[in-house]
């Protein structure tokens, strides 16, 4: 069993409210999204499971009081950021990891050697 570790990935100042940024962990691209009203950071795979390109971090963030999503930049397919589940039907999803802000540093709970492949259905 792999040991998960909180890894510092960037400073809180590097995040843009309501938008995504991409970080590289163990050769894997992870998209980070910051929701300032909830003081919540989300970490999901940057790989768009519909287009098979690394682009999720450039998607549009939206939602309501109980659900926050990202709409991918190419097809505007929506995925819930907390779970990675598709909101537009189908069985494709984004991998996601717990993320937190600790002393102005963004950390992602990561297991070395794990994969972030999105589901292709």
C-alpha cells in the first residue's frame, strides 16, 4: 500500500479566484481551482476525458451554493470539482485529490506512483 503525503505545490497567492492553474506532481498534471467564498481548493486531473488533452485548468469554473464545477474549455463538458463526476451524463470523470490551504501554502494529498488517468468509459 502506498503512503499518501501532503505535498506543497504552490503558494496561495499563485491561485486565481474562480480560475484554474496547473501544477506538475510526479510527471502528472493536476489542475487546481480556488473558490474564495468557501475558502476551498480543488485538485483534479488536468486531462480532459472527452478530448484526451491536458486542458482542464483552462476551463470555466461555475456552480451554485452546494455544487462547484469546471466546464472544460473545448466542449464545455461539466465536472463536479469535489468528486470529479460528470454533470452532463455518461460515465467519464476526472480523478481528484484532497487539497488544502495551510499557512498560505497549497497542499495536495498525493500517493507516489499513483496515476491520474481520467476514465474514458
